């Protein structure tokens, strides 16, 4: 088994030890065997004094090092001579290295040891040097061997064998029977000979009555009471022989198997487990007479047709049938056989009969009991229930340790949890151990954190302290984080709330011409809200209101027709640039609907106001002026019609941008100045440039001294042109009129692109930055926090000393454009004044340009999800309490292609974006045996070639369902999985090939941490995983896996995204990063411990890389 790097084991056990070689080059110490263990490898010439060398023209080469005593070995490093030349297929030393083997042995004889590795596949072009070999065996001697004794040799092999070893390093534990970084952790007590892998702690073998990687699966049948029908007349072949733990001698009469009497039509055997057990699987070893098990083996005929029952009585009819053979033949019957039997019961019953001839071909004429061993295993540790598929709670007093039948925790619950299964949080108002401690006075009467009692949104007025129990006024001062990261700053709070308030799509309103003004009818849709059920997050109710009887004054021509008002005015007014569209001139006037306006809202009350004053806000929006309310004569002139992207969207004359110079001597462009909340001109709202207006657009940029352009549309959406590309594609210069534009930088992020241009003309030059938001849905609204991140980037890169307006455009220059401008202006207002007035500012915008802000919906940035949002989860049977801990929103679902028959398209997985790439991750949970095939389908469907696990897989029992053992194959549905090798430096990387029925191969890397990730005190393992992910060269999504698809996955993604942000921007905003992830899966980073782990990991990364980080104040 080959490795690509060395493990993090501290000691080279071979350094300075006694070494020997066959056929030494000379008696001179300079080339002796000890040169390979002297710790030197700077001179890699075979005769340079740092390498061992053997005689010429010998057919066998062997070298060994004596470690002094038996050691627990993990891996071996070999540096072969290179002649101090480049190591490739031209290096003459490579032909000598090919074909070598490595053994670990208790004696100097390789025949007494185990073969760790033999080269049978490498060529001169592919053999690595140096090379690391995983060899997890105990031993005293490490033996290197090569030979040229059996011609013909493969292409590229030398005619003779040589040692030419410059250095051999052996890494492992001196303390036999222990493992871990400092070799201080005892191996599991049931490991064979008491030894285990020094990295993972996995056993190499188990004592007689145990199985599993750590030998923790106990054979429930061992030594239990047994019975059989028609016993053989000698006691040495009694029924108890099948549960004595012996199966080395498989001869029927060898003393280790049970046998029944001759010529009987029925055969029955059972074992009494003592009481009802939660059974997982049953192992049966049938007699073979110690010969090859195939169609010619005499015992195969009597094994055919057997059945296995589980019963609570001695009568099989009272139980359940686990298995009955109806398909096997003598050629296909396996032996031994493992039978999955997910039932509860006390008796395991083996039965066979020959009562109803004729029998299938190959069956014996009589029924026999010829069993050498029956082993019965219960649910794996951490699982329970009828089918062993339910997870014991991670919040049991000892995590994942529960009764394997009922799921009740065997110890008390961890702090913050209650109930026999420890899956229920403390009741509201209580926290801590046994949920007996009372919460303090939290802000807004919010419940406190159920584990530590902290108030996540702060204290109520007049209270202070971590748990808000101190009844006193305190002066809260802002502090700056030591690690220079952003916590919850005022701008972030404002932007998230404002974004939620004005960004979401308005319900489509149908308005009929000629309808009489009717009162606003309020439809309150109080849906059944799903309690998240995960670590204290219960989403609040959301109320939606629709005005169904509003009135517009419409022209007589459409008096009887209906139309819908959509998010983008262009969608209802113009489907193509050349279509004839009804003008809105003089059509839409102020809505006479009377509303009592809400005054300015205090920032700290905005969260409450959104929910409490929804009807008033609805009224405000409905009463705002819509349509054309100022003269637009210039934009309607015949010579300017072709410059308007849409036939009914014109700039108001009083606020339009007037070009000072133009190639066609026209001063017209469809753009308006927009004031901010302080009545200062801060923005220019314009349409997306057309091919005929690109020159005008750049002329406007130049004359208005603009340095920032915010673009909120894609060039094409729904196969319709939304905007022409007005910048050069490459770094080549292009002229637009008399202005030269060259692109000097382009950086891509998950939801937006930043481009920098140098623009120049005869008067000078300057740099202009374009901020292009690329993920605003054409018929929807953007993810609020993605827009927050985008807006934050625009703000922090703005040049403070320049007072020029910011150009903002979408396609029409009103809907998305108005939303962004309102967003930006109200953020500034809230920060400077502590209050905002949304309706008032929208009215200001609409006085500058028609119809700014096209949609309305009440929304808090923390969404409320209803049962309808989880429809797919419900339809696919996810309904147990444990499985509902992490619910999956339908809108974020990942669906499978129908490549495997009789399998659905659903899997519990979602896409998650990184800082730089949308849907960079697939986040899911470890698959159980029955969904392992879907897990593999998901990897293949999405071309995911990297799987990063949040736990060492030795701790994940279900990993055996899809992860093959070293050098072995595993069948999972139609897929064959081949273990290709393991490497380990800071993380453990397992290479696996997945072959489907069409023989196509999908290669994956399965990455595991070398230790637990959840400890804040040491973030090295977590940072190693993130570093690996950052540096892999793949364009495909990376799959992130944890026990529930949320715990630690959110931490990993948050740290990854923060580090990407640091590398790109020299700044980081941890709060926004985490909150953005929670919009995909609310359970991400949902505990204070995980949130602090993100901060600590980012802090440690900064300290280790010593990079300057911008602090967003």
C-alpha cells in the first residue's frame, strides 16, 4: 500500500540502529548498510558516502535494520539513490529500484514476517522517489528485498539487483500496545495480541469473541446455551460446538463443529441469547472438511436451502424469518455467510428440511446440521432500534452511548438536554445540567441558550452579565477583536434587516381596470411553522398580506383586461426591445388609498417593528406614487426612442443626466441622479447599456468622475438580452468614442465579479471599478446575505476622498437598481442617525426616477420555514425525532439522476457556496448501509472527486458500508469500489476508484482528520482539513460529510470561506460568513461552541500565516 507523504509520528525508530546487507560493495564503512540509517540524505549519489551500496552483477539484493525490540510500526520512508540527477524515466537508478519489496518480521528472515509492499506495477516513469509505505504491523526487523532471478523481467528492469539505499526511516511507537501522536493511548482491549494501528487505533485482528475495527462488536452467542434436533450420537459433536469460538478446524468430525444424525428429513439448531437482544447480523461458518469451498465440496449440498429465524420463544413459528435460501447453487453458495437480520429476539434458529421432493438440482437428499460456528452481533455502538439505523443521541452523558434496543441514554444527559433519549432541549426559561438553572433577562424576552444560559441577542435594558442576571445599568462600549475580525457591527445589523425588508419578491397582484376602490383586505396566512428541533432554533411565525382590490386608473383601451405587476417592470412592459408596448404616460397616478404613515423607526426596534407593524408597512408601500409623475419629454423625442431599452421607461427631465459632449451631438442618456437620505446626489440610476448607447455610458462615467459602477443584471437572462457588454473582454484596449478602456483586473467570487478598468482620454486617466452581482434571479430576489456580502465589498473598497456618485444599473434601471440604492442609503442613514424611514426614502427615489423599487414583502433576515418548505423530506419518510434534528429545505435540495433502478432521486444533501464559487460544496451526512448506493450516485452525478470527513472514519461504524478495506474491493449496489492506497501527512487521504456496470471509473479522495475537530484549545486538525481543501486542484464540488450533515460541516465551510476572504481581500467578516451559511442550513454553527471554534480557527490561521488583516470597523 503506497503513501504520498509521511505521518505525523514524531520518532524515527531506525535512526542509528544496527543494519546489515547482502553482498556489500566492500568492507569499507563508507558504503556499509549503516549508511541507510545515519540520518543523512543530502548527497544521493550511490558512492557519495551517504548511501549503502551492494556488489555488481548480483541477482538478489537484501538489506535490513534491527530496531532492537519489537516495535509498533506505522510507515516506512525510503530514499533511493538518484546520482544527484532529476528523478525521471531517464535516471539510470530507476531501473534498479523497480520490483522491490518491504517486509516486517520478528526475525532477520523475511519468510517469518509479513509482506508490506511489493512493486508489480511501477515503471521507470512512474516509480516515486522518495517513497512512503504504510506498514501497520508490529515487528523488530524491517527488510528491503529485490531480485532478478526469474527472467524475463518487465520492461525497464535492470538485469541485476542492487540495494543503493540512501536512507530508510521507520516511524512508529516504541510503546507496544499504544497509539496516538505521543504513543500514550492504549490500544482497544480486545485487539489481537494487544496491538493496533498507531495512528487510528484500529485493531489488526480481534480476540475470538469480538469483531470490528476496534474489536468492540461482541459475539452475543459465544458460550450460550444451545440445542439441536437429532443430535449425532457422540457428545464431541454437540450443538454447543457451534458457539465455542473455534473455527480453525472446519472438518465435520474435527471436534470444532456440530453434527446431526444421518438420514433425517429436517434439521434444526438454536442458541439462547439469554434475553431479548437487538440483533444486527449473524455469521455462519459451515463445515468444509478443510478443502476448497466450491461446487465439488461434499458439504455444499447439505447447506443449500437453509433458513434463519429470530424468535422470542423456542418455536420458530413465533418469530420472524430473516433469511431463506431459494436461489443459491453448489457453485454460488457462500461460506462463511453473513446474514443481516435487523430484529429483536432471544433465540436464533437455524433450520433446513428435505420434506417436499423433488428438490432443486444439487440439494442433498437428507437434511443435516454441519455448523462449525454461529456468531450473533448486536447493533453497532451508537445505534439502536428495530433496524439499527437510529443514532443514539450525541447529547447522551457519554455521547452516542445508549440502550441498543430502546435508545435510552445509559448515562444522564449532557447540559442543556433532557428526556430519556436526550434529544429534547431544556424548556424555555431553563438551561444547564438537568435543565434546572433559570435563564436571565434576555433582550426581547428571547429564550436563553439551553446549554450555557447566555443571551444570544444581548440583555434586556437594565441587565448585564454573560447570562443577563446582573440588575444594573452598564455602559456598553464597543471593543475591537484581537484577531481583527468583524462581529455584529451596526452596518451588518442594518443591512441584514433592510435587505430582508425590501428585497423579497412581492406577491403578484391582479388589478382590474374600472374596479371601484375597495378597502385593503388583509389575508393573514398563519402557516404551521416547523420547529427546527436543533439546538434551540425555533423559527417565528411569518404573516403575509395581500391587497387584492387596489385600483389603478387605466386607459379605456384596456379597460376590461388584466395584467400582473411583476418584480421587474420590463417583464410586464416589454418582452423584446422592438416590441410595441402600451405607454404608461398619464396612465398611473398617485394611489388615493389613505394610509397613516409610520414615523421613523429606531434601529434597535426595527426587528420588532417588522413583525408587529406589518399592516402599516403594507399600507405605506401601497400608497407610494407609481408610474409617471414628472415630465419625460426629452426621453420621448423620436430621435431618442432608440436609446431607450424599454419603450415605457424614461428619465424624468428635472433629474436626468445631461451629457456635455457626444459623438452624435446628443446630450441624452436614460439615466437619473438619485439623492440619498440626506438629499445629496449620491447615485446615478440608469438602464443597462445597449449597443447604441455604450459610448454614451462611458461618456457619463467620465464626466461625472465616477469610480464605482454597480451592475445588478446578467447580460442574458431567460434567453433575453438584458444588457450589452460595455467593457473589453480581455486586457486589450478598446475605444468607446474618444475614451480608451482597458481591463486591468478581474476577480470572481461566488455571487459576484469585480472588474477594474483604466479609462483615459486626452484629459487624463483614472481607475473605475465595476461590481457585478451575477446571482439575482430574473423572477425572484437574491439571497439577502449574499447581497450583504456584495454590498460590504462595495463599501470597503470605495475611495473616501472622492465624492462622485455611484452608477447603479440593472436592465431597466428601476427595480433591482432601486432596491440596491435604498439598501445602501438606508444603511448609511441608520448608522449615522440611528433611525430609518423606508417609505419616505422610496418616495424620494421615485421623485427622481419613475417606479424605483418594484417589489414589496415583509421579511426578517432570520426566515420562518413552514412544513411546505420541507416537503421532500416528508415525502421521503424522514419522520423520526432523531432524523428531524437537521431538516432539509426543498429549495436547497440536491437531486440524483435515475442511473440506478428502483432508487429515487432524493438524498439528504445540499449545495453550499464558498466565498469564491457558488455551490462549491456538497454537504451531507455519513450514509447508512441502505443509502450508501445513493451516496455514490451523488458523487458520480456531480463529478465530486473529494470527500472530506469531519471525523476519523474509525469512529464511524457505517463507513464500512461504502469504504473498502486496503487492497480490497467492495460491492455497493451496481458499483464496485477499489481501495487504491493511503497517504498521510497532516490529514489521512484514501484513494478509491468507483467502477459502475459500464466499467467507467470515477476516482475519489476520501480525506479524514487525524484527530477530533471540536476542541477550541487545538484547531490544528480542523485547519489541516481546510488547508487541504483550499489547495486541491479541482473544479468539481467538494463533498463535506459529518454525522448529521450539520455539526462541524458549518464550522468547516465557515473557516474555509473566511480564509478565502482573507486571501482575497485582506479582511474577514466572520458573522456575515456564518449567517450566510445558515441561510442554506440553519443548523450550521448553531451552538456557541461551534461559533467560537470558527473564530479560534481563523485567529490561529492568522497567527500562523502572519498576514495583515483588515479590520472592518
